[in-house]
């Protein structure tokens, strides 16, 4: 186990956990918009939090690269330069630890949803009062705001009957599962592929979009418009607020299922990227 865990792996796992937790926390922005009646402002703050999560993921990429380079460089010193089964097994475990950290991040984000909700509600009020996002963010350091956030850590009463799955379109749940499955393996699978095909490893690391592109299409066509429509219906009084809470609950559940499913598609996704990278490199020679 000592050869599996390293400083770079721990860093990558922590950053993945934080990124997924923030993405889940961003779901509460839509409900905060309903509570405050400031939908447009809530969506803007939602985008800000999602951007922050993606920024965190940028620091995760070099850690993955260092892990992949260590495995690749050891193989390149051998003859022929191929990653052996033992080294590939260790690398496989390392990549699965990173994906598993994403699953834990979703659970953490779900537990912190009440905190994120209070943060968004207070943030919307502060933004309206101060007219500046940076100034509103500084309010997070106010002792009274911190006290409110700590009080919100207490989990609310939970009953499955409060979150009817019939209130959420089936296609939305399927698309969200797919989204988190492919996003969880996109970058990880690209680095995995770089270890499978050493002579095309640079090309492979640049092909994560082949996997992430599926998730982007799913988000743009099914997830974002549908969630926005449900929120709009609630604001117009055509749906009860409970439907939005049910939507958030089942989005969290399907997100977790998606990251678990990602463990199954990690290796096939890596082989897919490796095959494309290998074809690209060999085809360019002619």
C-alpha cells in the first residue's frame, strides 16, 4: 500500500473531493433564488461557485500528471518500454482512489447543503446591499455569518416521502448520472491512457475532451435547461417548493451513483482514449 499512496495522490484526492463537494453545494443556489426571489442573482452566484470548483480541479491535474510521469518514466528505462502488469496495477489503484475521492466529495457536499443554502441566501442579500461580489464574499468572515453557518450544520429532519422522485423528470436523472460518470473519469482516463500507450502519451493526455464532451452535451441539452425550467415553474406558482428540494435530492443521489459507475467505465474510457491517441500518432506519420 505504501507504493500506492504518495503525496501527489493524496493531493489529487483531496482536490477532487473539494471540487465535487463544491459542485454539489452549488445546487442549493437555485433554491436560494426561490427563497429570496432573486433568481438571476442566485444563478450568477451558482456560476461563480462552479467556476471556483473548476479552478480547484486545475490544481489537481499536475498531481495526476506527476503520478503518470513517474510510472511512465520507470517503464521508459526498461526494454521494451512498456509498463509492466505490477506497475499498471498500482497505477490503476491510484486512479481509482482519485475517482473514489469524488464519491466522498459528493457525500460531503450533500451534508453541507444546508450550509451552502445559508451562504447563498446571505450572499444574495449582501450583494444587493453592497453591489459587489468581492465585498459580499468578505462578509463570510463576519462572526455573525460564521455563527449562522455553524448553526446550519445541524441536519434537517429527513424523510424519503419529502422528496418524491415523481416530481423529477426521468431524463434529467439519467443525464445527471451520465454527466457525473464521464466527468469523473475524463481527465483521469486521459492520464491512464498515457500510461497504456507510452509512445502517444502526450497526445493521450490532451484527449480528455473525448470523454468530457459527452458530459458537456448532456449538461447543455438536458440538465441545465430542465433544472432552470423546474425553478421557473416554482417561481410562477405552478409547482410547490418541495419539487425543487426533491430535484436537488435526486440530483445528489444520481451524482453519487454516477461516480460509482465511473469506476466501471474508467478502464474502458482509458482504452478508448489510448486507441484514439495511438491512431492519431501513427496516422500522422503517413
